[in-house]
C-alpha cells in the first residue's frame, strides 16, 4: 500500500490518484506529483482548475458526441464542412488522428466504444442508435466506417452496415493501408490520410 512507504500521506494520496490514470504506473505517478510540488501554487491551481472545468463545463456534442465547449461542436456547427458525409469513429483519439491529416472535410460520429461481447459491451451501450437517427433525419449521402481493424472493430462495422444498409446511402470503409489489428490513433498521418481518401465500398 502507498502509505506503507511514503513519508507523507498527502504525497501517497496524490500518487494513488495519478496512478489511476490509464498507462500511468506508480513510478510515473510519483514523478508527476513531485514535478507539481516544484511548481508555483498558482500554476498547480490552474492545472487543477482546468481539470475541474473540463469535467463540469464540457459537453458531448448532441449531434456527433464529440467533446465540445457547447451543445454542438465546432465541426457539426461549421458551414464549411460537408454534412452529407459522416465518418464513424470509436472515440475522440481517432477523430483527432483523422483531423490531423487535413484530408477530410466531412463530419463525424463518435461511438464511444466498440461492440465486445466478452467485455459485456452491447450495441445499445454505444452510440449506434443516434447514428441511425442521423441517417434517417438528415440528408446524409455517405457513412464512412473508420473503426480500428481489430476483431471488435470489424464486428462493429458489420453490425452498423446491417443497420444502415436499408437506407439509400453509400457505406464505405477506410482502405487497407491500416493493417489488421492496428489502432487508428497510432497510425501515421500519411497512411491514415491515404486510407481515408482511398476508401472503398463496405463488403460483407
């Protein structure tokens, strides 16, 4: 336990909280906490306040579920985006990765997860119903399935395809520049841009 070998309970508590973050082990958590201790009190307050503001003041866009400062995100609100194209991604990491390529000018739909029976994630647990509602209610002409090329990603793409194939829209998927098992957020920008630009009709 932390309190067994930390000289301060306050230090132990801070390290324990940081180590709860994904990918942050105890040693990294300690390094981050000690770094904060070296900063001015005002800087630490700004850091803490930024986290509180993020939690209390940010929205999930009511259209695409992107993180936003307003009820509708800048992408969905922009008149310069092509609203007839929707790119379906697993989470914000993937949206940001595609945006960094500067090769896509449509809109997005963030599922906030993938179908995974082993982990108890069902279709109703992610944002598929709202995607279908967008297709029914908006003038959408193409849905791009840009999900990770993992077993869960492929299963989710297939499920979405079956749900949306009844509508008069084009359903495409990113080209296979992204190898099976790769995650979009770790794919280099050139490969990801080419995969988006060379997207293909989804095949069952």
